[in-house]
């Protein structure tokens, strides 16, 4: 009799813990959502120099500095741009700072600032 009442007590304890775990999960989820913008904002921009643009294709060739994010040394390479309008302000030789990411398997410039 004592054993079975202990078992019932344990079952209740178990249910209580399950409820608590559920509450904790939603809290964590909320917290990680809040952390996202901070991580994006802290992403460093990479230095680069525009070599040439292909406005029709929405691509730009950039001679860029090291990109630790991609484990990439300094090099010259072609990037797709997120928005073709980003190319309107550029001309070969422009110094820029930019952020890129892999989008659909292609390195894509998400953000670009001219350096004066
Ligand atoms: Cu590169």
C-alpha cells in the first residue's frame, strides 16, 4: 500500500515536471528570438573594392579582404546581389564595405556601403 501511494506521488511529480519543462521551452524559444537581431548586427562588414558589375545578371565582382565567416582569404570573386538596384550606385574602383551570405548556394551581397 505504501509502495503504490509512493508510485502515485511520483506520477504526480512527473506530470508537474512535464508542465514546468513545457513552460521553460516556450521561454527559451522566446529568448532565442530576441537574441537574433543582436547577432546579425554584430556581424562585421568586409572591406572590398568593386572590379566590375553585371547589372543584367545582378552580379558584382569584388576584390575583398579576408572573410572569417566563410573561412575565405582575401581574393577577387563574383557575388550575386540581393537587389539589382544595389549596383546602380557603383562603379569599378569604388571602395566598399559589405556583408554577404550563402543564398540558394550562391554567395550573395546582402548589404553594401560605399566607403568615402
Ligand atoms: Cu571570396
